[in-house]
């Protein structure tokens, strides 16, 4: 932008700043919502429940399948949100 354009659009600066802040808040909220880490923790806890004898093999398989499906979806969404070239 040129100097004249910046001067003429100066009254719009608070609106642009607010829009940027809102966009950052939305990105952060989406990243937290789609973060696969809690599902990985649930998988680890589920495995521990199986080892401790709290659940049987059939219950483990059923819940593991649900969590793995959810994890696959979350990882895809998380990668999409982070964009290309972003480290996990």
C-alpha cells in the first residue's frame, strides 16, 4: 500500500485490527477443538483398562475402533487447519 492509501484508510484500522484478532481467536479455538492429543490419551487409557482387566477384549475392540476413526478424522482436520509447511 502506498502512503496516500494508508492515510485515507486510517479510520478503518481499528476494524481491520479487530478482524485480525477475531481471526486469530477462531484459528486457535479450531486448533484446540481438532487437536488429536486428547483422543490419543483416551486410547492409552483404554489400553490400560484392558491390561488392568476393567474391560474385556470385545469392549476394547469396539471402543478402540471408534477412537481410531475419530483420531483419523481429527488428524486430517488438524493438518488442514495448520496448513502446509507447519510443524505439528
